[in-house]
């Protein structure tokens, strides 16, 4: 198989079927589906077993105990037999041309080590946004240090749930998925390191629909843990790459993280903290923009 679709699974029974259906319906069929059940306690394995006849190759690995996303991804990459590895998640829907479009890029552009695309955010009734704006507006990712700094300063700008990358680039450069950061930090760290050793290409196509329902059950819903991990990531990368990340870059990135955290506050606490940071960093418009955007949304509801 040229492609291995790697799928980490943890208690995904409520959403897994739609993901599997979308993979069954891919126009590109020369792939194996390699799933790893990470100590799950629900019916995820039974759902996967029911799809054995619908894939050319379906292999199911199991972690006896929950290991977390990083170690599970590392096991999947190690066990995958494909030349290209396509990342899938248990609560996302993949459009039929996803794999075909990505394989075409890697087949025709040998300098590209990873390819991703555009994601739709789905609230259960409608698409609320598309990400990243750079690709939505027909731009293209920069290269090398510029790509590294874009993803460091502006948070990850690569849709991690529909990445496809060359396994050989991963192996030859000693890459791995960390277990140190929770949730988004695992993919964010990987993309940052990848951007320094190989070109990342962005397709101007919607490849995936992300489940962003309010009541979704996800580790990324633990905002306190995510915020703590994101701050730690920003600090550790600034320490590790002092020749790339300046103090100005670190400050900009950290203020962006703080601005994101403010958006999860409510009531008087949001107002007080927003004013505090607006006064502390008067030249950073993001705090003012975030504040007035929230006020505008509140007024619309009146």
C-alpha cells in the first residue's frame, strides 16, 4: 500500500462510524487503515471490526492501558507500511477527494514532505468557519524558518487532523510525537519541528469537516490543561531555538495565547482582565479587538 491512514482511537464509539464511512468513500483506495485503540473502554473495537470487509486492508492495534495521543501516534507511525502516512481522527469527516489530492502533491512534488488543507468547523447544524485563513484566501505556506515562526507566533496553522507526510522524512530526521504536552500541543510540536526540515504544502481545498459541537467530548475541551500546555510549549521552544525565536517573537506569541485565554472568561472577570491587558500592552491591538468583538456579539443578542 502506498498510503497508510493512521487512526488513534480513544472511546470514540459515538463518532467513529461517520469517520470510517468517510474513509470508505475515498476516491483513492490504495491505502491501509491502521487503527490503534488506546485503552478504550467502549465499543470502538467492535465498530472497527464491523468494517473489515469495507477496506482493502484494516489492521487494529491495541494499547492495554491508555498511553495518550503522543505514544499512540508513535506506535502507529512505526507499524505503518505505507510510504505516505495520512492522519485521521475519530470525530472528523473526510471529503472523498482528500487522499487523492494529497497523494497527487507528494507524487509530483518531491521537495514537499507534508501536505494538509482547509478544515470546516461544524457545530452540528452549519459550518461556522474555515481554517486556516491563509489557505482559505488562496495564500500558500512560507518555508523553513518563516513557516516555523508563523506556526509558533500565530499558533498552529496546519490542519493536524488531515496531514499527510512522507514516512521517510519522519524516520531520517528522528521525528516523533511528544507525550509531554496535552491535546493540541502534540500536533503543534510536530508541525513546528517538521517545518524546519521539510517543506509543508497547503491545498486550497476543504479536506475535512471538524466536529465542533458544544457538547462534544474531547480532551481539548479541558481548556485549563490546554492553556497550561500551550504556555509551556511556547516557553520551551523559545529556550530550545534561541537563534530562531527572538524575545520579541516570544512576547508576541505569549500575548496571543493570553488573548485566546481571555476569550474563555465571562462577565465582569472578562471585562476586568481585558482592560488590564489593554492598559499593559496598548500597542497590541489583539486585546482591544477581542474585547470589542465580544461586546458586539453581546449587543446582537439583546
